[in-house]
C-alpha cells in the first residue's frame, strides 16, 4: 500500500427513504481504482439500490489512521474465483 494514499469503501443499506451504514467495517484499498472496481462487484447483487456504496480517497499521512502506527494492513481472501470474498484487517506489527 502506498504510504501516502489509499481508498476506503463504505456501504449503506437503504429502504424506501432511509440509508444506514452496514454492520461491516469500511474496506480499505491501496488505490481508488481498485476500490471502484470492487464497489461494482459488491453492489451487483442489489441492482435496485437496496445497497449503495462510495469510495473515498484518504491521505494516510494526514489521518495517521490507515493503518495506525504500529499496525499492518492484511488482506484475507476466502473462497475461489467469483465466490471469493476479501476482508481487510489491521493487525499489530510483531516487535523485532
């Protein structure tokens, strides 16, 4: 992940007139392009707008929060092919 920039995907579950954040944590991507591509896939099961999402570029050097000092970003992929689901975690770095 580039130390200066990343993108975060946030998903909202929507009913007739109200949208709420989903129970999942925001997903972190190394670039806006990767986030946008993943967003299309994530939203495909809800073509009528029951779920909406946005990718937001962030400056890690300004926020210092993605990943926090002393932590590393780890991606875990479960499944194979189109059934694969990737989750991002922040884990403490091992001390040397």
